[in-house]
DNA sequence: TTAATTTTGTGCTGTCAAACATAAATTCTT
DNA sequence: AAGAATTTATGTTTGACAGCACAAAATTAA
C-alpha cells in the first residue's frame, strides 16, 4: 500500500544527510526525480532477492533490515532511522537485495532514481567521497558485529543490542526510555538468540536494576553496568 | 623487516585491479608516489588500532585479515590475494584499523600515499565508482558471513570455509588441491570454531570422501557434496 | 462480551560445541 | 642428533543455549 505525493523534504534538508555536499542545482535535480512513498507499520519495503530500482531515503519512521537465515531464522542486520539510506548496498554493488526491509513504524521514504544518483556521483566528487566513507564505516560496523555475535555470550550480546538501540534511536523525554518499541522476538533476532532467551535475559537485567521493563518500553537505568555486561559478558 | 625497492608492478598492470580505469598519466602519478615493502611469512603488516598511512596493495603473496575477539580469540575476517587491497576500509572510513593483517606467505605489498589516493578519487570519478562498488560488494559479503557464522552448524561452517578458500585461491595444477596452506588453527579461526573441532570435522569430511588430507594440503574431491553440506549442515 | 490470536513468560530436557586432557607427529633449535 | 616447541589428533567432560511444552497476559477480531 503506497501513497504518492507525500512530503519527504526531510531527506534534502537534514544536515545529517549525505546530500549536504550537493549544490542547490544538484539538489533540485534530485528533487525533480524523486517520489515519496508511505508504508504502514509492518509493511515490507523490499524483499531479499528484489532488484533495487533506486536509492531509498528514510524520511520519517523506523525500519529494520533483516536476512532470512538457516530454517527461516531471522537475523536483523541493521536498524534504520531518519534521515538515512536503505538498500544502498545492493544498488552500489549492482546486485539484488540480500536482505529485506520492513517498516516497524509508519514510515515515509523518498525514492531517488538510480540513473540520477549515479550521475550525481560522477558530477560531484565530494558526494562520491561521502558515499565511500559511509560504506567503509558500515563495513567496519558489520565486521565488528560478526565477531560480537559469534563470540559474546547471551548477556553480552543482549547488552550490546540495547546499547546499540540507545545509540541509534536515543531516549524519550524521560532520558532513559529507549525511543524504539520492538517485540521480544525482534530483540532476539537482533541479538542472535531465541525469543525465550531474550525474554529471560531482559528479566534478569531488570532484576539486577540495570534496566526496567514496562511492556515494550525498555528504560536503561545503569548505562555503565550495561556497558560492562556488553564487554565482559 | 622491510626491504625497500622491491618490484610491485603487478598492482598497476593487473587487469583485475581497480586501477585499470586510471589514465596513463594518473597511473604514473601513483607510481611516483608509491613504495614497496616485503614481508616474510608470519610477519605482521599492520595491527588493530594502528593508524593507516596509505592504501596497501597486495602485489604478491597471501594475507589474512583478522580481529581479536573475546579473550583474544581470533576471527579471520577476510583473506587477501594478489592483486587486492588491504586496509582500505579504515583508510576510507578515516578510522584506525579494526583488524590486523598478517602475511601467511612471503608477500610483497605496494603502499600508495593517502593524499595521492584521495586526489585520485576526486580526479577520476570512474575510479571513485569502482571503489564504491568494491566496498558495497564487500559489505554484502560481510553481512552474509555474519548470518552464516552465527546460524550454520560446525559442518556447514567448515564446508563453506573450504569453498571460500577454493574460490579465493583456486586449485593447484592437479585441479583439486586448494592453493593455500593454512594451519588447522587458521581454518578454525576462519570458521568460528575451536582447533579441535576443525581437525575433527576435517577428518570426518575425509572419511566421507568429500575431501582428502595430506598435512596442510586439502584437496576437494566432491565439490557438490561440499556445497550440500554448506547449505544443509 | 466472548473468542481467537499473538505476545510474553517460565520451567524442563536434550544437544552441540567448547573446554580440558593427553598423546602422537611434525617442525624448529642448538 | 637430541631436545624443545609447535601442530595435529582423539577421547572425555562440561555447560551454554536451543527446543519444546505450556501457561498467562495482552491484543485483535467477531
């Protein structure tokens, strides 16, 4: 279910966007060659195996990027927030998507035509450099994650995921509640463990006064302790 | 132990290099701003935490890129072959190295000055595009690996590693012996398992006539079966 | 409201792979 | 060549975590 003509100016305005290095003229070219789409919570933006048609910029909402592994077991690879790109890896590698994207909240995205994007890369070398830097940073993140997920124990993995969510989405006004509301299953799929173990370990953290739980609301009471658990297990 | 003035023309000549899109003039600029270094088997090229000084191109030899994880446990992130780049991720992300590089065979590398490289990216957009594509491909590889290493069982992980080594380094003249000679420990660190389990599982594969073993020589007798084990466990 | 479905929570059991122990074979030293 | 050190090999023990079963709570549907 897609609604056309929705505002996603966010993508062009935000200072945290890779687009900041574009000239006004270049920004206009992109503006003239983009379309906006809205996705309701739970809707799929693209699926593993699909062919990318352009660059997708998340203007508003939250999106999980996940891969289907052995026996359909899901592994969340990345969590996207506005303003950030989605599906750019496959686009730049000239491959089909190797992961799927799903809106975990109502989300608005901006689609930028592939051809225009590549033109821009050739036109503006600063822009190209920014993309190179983003990809390199993301690759470092992925390499770290590989080691974390394979070597840390359950407690460490979960603690790291909570810190990651905190870093990515920040806190609500109370300064402690993580600004994202995931199911226990999603938390498990982010941390490479079963849902039961995610639930169990979250409860343990709560009983140790490291976090507090209220449904899907997770509040971090002791960042330091959480960091320690993430490091030491 | 580094020896200066060693030939690494390979890096500029090879058609599989990202440098192919450079003009002769650009190639000369790089040639004039490079230095060659030789490393003996077992020598470290750079260590996790070091600051990159330039782009390193592996002209000859074989190199493993690995991270130290929990309790010093090593995870091999990547295996490099000529002609290929090493340590470019940290350079492009403008970070310190997050992994170490070690020559597993006598190796010759070519060091290209950081400043010259970035100039080249700004000069030649085709070159920049190539780098973007390489990074995006590598990121896909890393994401796949994360899922593989966390979800597949020992047999599947080892089978995948053997296929990976086969793809990367190819066969000796006999058409079946993998052209790289790793210790069982390295194979274990590539496959996220203990050395004992690598040894044990290799023996099992040999007893199933999927591979044959002769010291560090590993010959693949049944690629198909190996692929099946990699897929199914 | 009741029923159905999904999500969350908890205990129990089984198993895969790490950890440990030990020995044989190979490689490196001196 | 003898000894030390490293790598390879194999058996045994242990423990972390998955798998399963089931119950309670929350959400959605009728």
